[in-house]
């Protein structure tokens, strides 16, 4: 199912949902990096689900380790974590069936984040920029009653995105290159990372820039950052949704290129 509108009741536009069911929570886990927000969510969950047992995990690595060691009923996941970008680890929670219900919390309203997260089978999506304690309580009450929830500001952000979308203009490979080249690296460095020639990178760079109507390197970097294809975090430059793909490329044995 696909659509150009967002629904607070049916938030995942590209996902066919079964009939919602009431949340019965015995165990919940919060994966976050924003201590104040994560602690507030933890406190509200213990208030609404007093018979449940909860844990907070500061960072993706300890959080995913905990979920893989014991499946949880409810996972609250932060898309803004700094040790691994949320667009890389959150889809794994779904693909590995590590939680029965999932609530996503994020400050991000960029096109890349909205496009990736909207395709997941999440149960609630909270905008950390605008969420109040009252909204958090309301969202959990909705879930407790078997209804899904999306922050109105997320709905508005989706509706205000300029069309056409970047992923409708570029191939998946070109999106990955946009993320890599948008971090400011040159053709030679990109070629070394991917194990292909700098001429091939130059050809792809020109094609991507032509499709996006960009004219110089500075515009490419600005586009990649503003649309969420590059994220600058305290831990360094992240490539949202592409970290795993780039890591696997780096681990592949590449033939040694001969230079004249």
C-alpha cells in the first residue's frame, strides 16, 4: 500500500497492518542517547504499565545486545543515537523480530529519515522536537488501547516535503553514492572505499548531480546534509541507512589497481 498522505492511525504508509491489538507488556526496553527524554519515557512507561519490568540502554550496541539476548514486548528506540545511526539499526529490530511493539522517537524531520522510517511496521512515532509529557502519556494510552499513534508534527513534516522525492530520482546505488560524496570526500577516496576506479566515481557523481540539478561540489554537500543523506554527529560523520552497506564494501577484498 502506498500513498502521498500520512495518517496518525495508520502511520506506516507502505506497510499492510493487521488489526491492532491491546498492548500487554511484561518487559520493555528503551534504547537512547538523550538521557532526559529517555528517562522521562522510562518513568511514564512504569507509570502506565506498573507490572512490567524495564531497562534503559545508553547506545545501540548495549541495546541491541540486550534485545537479542531476550526478546522484549515493547522497544522504545531513538533514531538519533550517535554510536550507530537509527536508520541502520531500527530496521534490524523489525527484520529480526526483536520486539512485539515499537515506538520510535526522533528529532529528525529530513526527507531521508521520513522515507525510511515510514516504511517500517512501527506502532508509534514521536517527534522529540515537539513532544510534551502529556503527548507521551497520550501516545502510550493509545497503544495500550490497541491504537497506533504518530505525532501531528511528523504528519505535517511529511506533507511539507518537496516533490519529487530524491529516492524517486536516483537508483539505490546512486543514493548510497550521494551519501558518501555528500560528506565531502573526493573521487579518489570514494574509489578507494568502493574498490572501483575514480573515473567510474566521476561518471556517477556527474549523473547524480545532473539528476538533482546541482552544479558544484558545495551544492552536493548541502543537498546531502539538508535531505538527511549525511548526518554530522558528535561521533563523526554518519551515512543514515547506508552504514552497513558501506561497511560491507570496505570489508570486501578489492583488486589492487595499477597506476601508470
